[in-house]
């Protein structure tokens, strides 16, 4: 172990040599002796000592306290004062330089030894904490960047689902088709609600989830939940029913998204662990049940406490498992042929949400004899609240207005095109910001609708060119609306402040989209629509076959085709990424890695997708990638490809 290097600064050479001898006797190494501020700074620059033993009285214009401030600012080297000054004023001045020790002359060798060791320990601990804090800040920044990118990709997909389903529902459909499409829309909107809840990192990590109370119809909410769960139950030949007695109030004020999240989780678990029989949801009003011992809270008169019970005829839960089932990351070890699935977070999240509603959640079960999950939740009477103000009618627009669309996503282009043409707009479609500016230079455009994340020239960069007057014959106040998957908290304000006239978050809801256009084109007639909430999630599996089957409705032929396409192009994608990095084409590498990640996530290659997002973030933040990270990415790509090939054979 290398000895500790110490710089001695003292204006008396004999004293300095005495100190040097004492330090060497104690086992330290004296790298230099200085008697002025200038020589001390030069010695520190040359030798980088571990500690400075500083006298306050020095030759020259600067004393030891002044130079100690410089050491702190420039070198972060611990300073211990060894001085004959003992007055209060000097001591207070010395404290301002944050020294690691203060020893009076004449000194005792043992006290000097102790003071040096304490100073070194303190400095080492501070350095460790600083490093840990910086590492945590970097990790948090990377995590935030990952979530922002994932929010963008997920919202783009939801945009296609919600938008196209909205359009399909406006066409001629028979009864069954309309019901199927309504279920698709309900499921997509429910997914968006859950996405909005999961994505708020500060709230999830700090366990500070909050409710968003609003007026809702309980029976409509339950009917919607049951409708989305029925197909899964019928696939296993299970019956699924619900019962809301007439005395239970259905017009309530609470958080319907959270209620839906809890019930959906409990029903999904019931279906997962039930092979035959039935599943039921029953709702009761505690005010009608007499004495209730499980829930000690007595609701105030303006509130109603409801009891929800989800019963199944499944495998049941052992007494031991019931002790930890609501803890994070704990899963039921089901016997027989039922596989263990999920993260083990669902019931823990349900518990937290129920507690936010002043309720309690518990289970009654016996192994082999089914389970019943109960939870209580408190709501306000919906009848006592003001009536919800419904949005006005969808506005009409003058025929023939020229609209420029800029979106690099084919589904996004098609959706915007159809929505706008239905209202009589004449549309011009572009795929990037550069094409948008070329279009504006050649056509007379009344409105621009642009995605923010575009290749070559982003939506914001294109907007800045328009606002600066660099596009001939294009007014600098041309109305521009951002229609984008960038929908995290604060994004709307950021884009409006940058110069956008309007903002619509993906997935697009047609009525909100039209109203925002009307507000931008006719600002005196329509107010801005309220900003929606948003959030996202994380995926880490090597290949999520089960999730892909669910997303694509068990269409194994389609999945195998997607798998084959990915395998065919994965080598080219990896080669392209490496080539961009070799040529230091970092912008292209960032776009390429993000597109590669999106392709991986689309087929459920989540581990590879996450690795590519990390590469993207590293390129964006640092403009370089360690060779080890690329080697790990290449190994993961090979591993993923093998897993895909194995599943192609399995599904074929």
C-alpha cells in the first residue's frame, strides 16, 4: 500500500524540516516543503499530495487561509492547519476555508498523527459520498431519458390503435363488429390509463401515488371491466359475472382509473389461477351490512364505503402464502400445471391504492378450494357534486384549408390524413422536418401539424426556421400544432413556450384533436382543452412470447412472420449501428439505435430493446460507446436471435 503523501507549507524552514522529520517517523511521505503561497500551489500541481499541512503565517501576499480556499476550489485536497495562531478571530477565519483539522504549535506527534488520520478518513468518506451522489444523478438521468423515449414509442403505438379504432367505429358495422371494436377501444384507453399511472417515477419510487377524484358511474365502469376480461375467461371455458345490488349507489366521486386497476388485477389473477368453474365480482354497501369488523374506519355521512369481492374456484392459496401475498415481488407458488407469471407487483400496488381510498384489502382462501379477495374503498356521493360539463360539439372548418403534416410514422401519417380529410382539409404529407420546410417554400399552407421527433430536422427545429422568417413567402406566425408522443409532465408547456400554437398528445382522440385545431385557428371562440396525464413502464424479458401472443390475439402466423423479418434484418441493423459509431456519425447512430430498439420491443425482445435504449442514451449524452458495451450488445443480439428461432419452430 502506497504511503500517504503530504505537502508541508510553513514560512520557517527549520520548523518545516522538524515537521517533515516527524511525519516521516510516523510513516508518511513528504512530497515537498513550501514557504509561500506560490510555491505551495506549484508543489500541489506537480505532486498531487493526499493532504496539506498548512501554516497560517506565510511569506508573500497570501496567508495560509487564503491559499486553503484555493486548494479547496482547485484541487479538493484536504488541508490541516498547524499554526501558532490561537486567537478567536483567526480561528473563525480559518473555519471559512473548511479545513479538516486545526492544531496549535508546539505540536504533539500523537495529536498530529490522529489529526491527519481523521482528516484523511473524513475526506475519503466525503469523496465516496460525492461519487455515489454523482452516480445516482447519472443513473436517474439515464432512467428519465429511458422513460421519456419509451413513452414516445408506446404512445405512438397507442395512437394507431385508438385513432384507427375511432375511425372504424364511424363506419358501417354490424352489432358484433361494433362490440368488438368498442372493446378494443376500451382496452386501449385502459392501457393508457395504467401507463399514465406507472410512468410517474417520483410518485412510484417515493410511494407517493395520489388519486384523481372525478364523478363516474360505477355500473358503467364495472361493465367495461367485465367486457375486457370476458374473452380471456371464455378461452378457458370459465364463466365471469358481476352483481351490483339495487341499494348500492352507482353515481360516485372517486378515482375510476384506480378502481379499475385494482379490479382488473384481481380478475386477471382469478382467471390465471382458475382452470374450471367460475369467477364473480360482487359489490356491497357497508352501510347496509350492519356491524363490520374487518374495517374499523367509520365513514363520514357524506361518504360511502363499498365492499368489493372477487371470488374464484381456482387452486387457492396456502396459509403461508397468504402471509406475504400483498408484499412486493412475492408470488404464489401454484401447484399443478399452472405457470407462475408476472412480476409479483400487482397485489402490492393494489394494497397501496386501496389504502389511498381509506380501505383495506385481504384474502380468504384454502388450497384447492378457490379464493376470495375482498377490498373496501371510500367514495363521495356523486349526486351531491356539480354536473360534469360536457365538451361542446365538434367544430366545423372552412373547406379547402391547406394543412402540412410532418410525421415519420406511417400509421401516424395515415391517421392524421384521414382525420383531416374528413373535415375538408387538403393535406400534404411529409416525413421529416427538412421535407416540411421544402413544402412550405413551394405551397401556401394554412396550418402545420408536426411530430416533435423527426429525422434530419426535428419538429422544433423546423418551427424555429418558420418563426425566424427564413422560409420565403411563409408567415412567421403560421399556426403550428405539435401532435406528438412526447407527453410527459411539462412537455406541453415546454413546446408552447418554444413557439408552438397548440399541442395534442398521442394517442389522438379525434374530438380533442379537432377542438385544438379550432382553438388554434379561431382562438377567440374555443378555450384550450385540459392537459391529459401521462406515464410509462419497463420491460426486461429476453423474449416475451406470451405478451406478444396477447397483443396480437394469438395470431401465431403473424408472430412467426414478424420474428422471421426481425431475424432477417437484425444483422444488418447491428452492422449499421456499428458503422455509424465507427464513423463518429452520432446523430445517425442515435436515430438508428432507437429505431432498432422499437423493432425489438415490437416483437417482445425486451432485454435487447432495453440494451439498445441504453446505447441510445449513452450516444446522446456522451457521444461515445465503450467497446465492452458493444460486445455485450452483440452477444445479447445473438442470444435473442437464437431464442426467436427456437420459438418460430415452436409456434409453427
